[in-house]
């Protein structure tokens, strides 16, 4: 069964942020938010993160993967 994916945008503090809806669950682009906070930085935001931010990101990614494996949507 193919999942329905809808891509759109929303305005946050006068900045456009990407939004992707997968099966009625909205995901926002954290990269877009980070770039608006630091507009002069180019490339991957991970290149500018400190060790604590990288550890938090890895933990969030691992939790997200585990929830996907368990079929938890929210």
C-alpha cells in the first residue's frame, strides 16, 4: 500500500517553512527553521552543531526510527 504524501509550506515568523504530510501526520523541516535562525550559514546544519546538539539529534533520529518500526504515528 502506497502512503499518501502531501508537500506544502507554512509561514513562521515571516519565513516559509516546508511541511510534509504523510498519512495525516505533519512533519516540519527543522533545517528550514535552523537556516532562518542562522541565515549566513551554508551547507549542512550538522557541520555547525556542537557535540551536545549532535547527540540530541542522533537520539531523536533513533527514537523516530524505533517508533516507525513499532508503527507508532504520534
